[in-house]
């Protein structure tokens, strides 16, 4: 039960990090030195998807807690 909350929090944190700072070393592709604008846009999009997934996990945890 608490796993949903922890997983949701991790997804939210990763999503916020990807949206705020998409040029971090965590999000760089291996084997490429430079980061292009399309890479940054794609990383921000993945961050948005992580934010949505984290919110869904936390809502599911809250629903299991209430019901």
C-alpha cells in the first residue's frame, strides 16, 4: 500500500527534475557529447509523462487509503 505512495513520489520528483533541468547528466544520452534542442524538448516531454504517472500513483494510493 505504501509502495504506491513511494513510487508516485519518485515519479513526481523525477518528472519535476526533468522539466526544470533537462540538461542534467542523468538525462543525457550515452555516446553523445552535445545536447540538441530536440533532446531537451523530448526530455521535458518525458518529465511531463512522469509527472502524470506520479500523480496517478498517488491518487490510487489515496483511493486505497480512503476505501
